[in-house]
């Protein structure tokens, strides 16, 4: 019986970790530099009607549920793009932004 309980705890812990990892998306500045909206659309699985501009990006980011977005090498990206991510993360409590 004790082994069964221990096995269930391990399974729950693994499932929690998998769910946490599904909620985390890493965006790479170098890959976003050339065509940021196409890259963002693909990585964040935005809908086909995504308008590929900063206003549309803000709208989609403010509608995201339970997501952590990590932007690596963010310093090489356009300031307006980064500001859009920042503004959306302030507006949306379900979105956490980490700039690296």
C-alpha cells in the first residue's frame, strides 16, 4: 500500500512538472529579429487572423491564459516590440514575462 501511495505522489509530481513546462515558452531574440510576427505567431500558436502588428500582438498577449514567456537576447530586439510584451504582461495577470 505504501509503495502505491509513493508511486501516485511521484506521478502527480511528474504531471505537475509537465504542465508547468507546457506553460513556458522561450522566444529567441536572434530568431525573432528578421520576421518577429511570423515567429511569435508560430511559437505562441496565435490564431490565423493574427494581424502581425504591435496592436494585434498586444491583444493576443492580453488574452493568453497561464503562460510564462521568456525572451532570450531581448536586448537585440526593437524596443517597441519589447514594450508591447511588457505592457501586455502588466495588463494580463495570467502572463509572466522574463527578459533575458
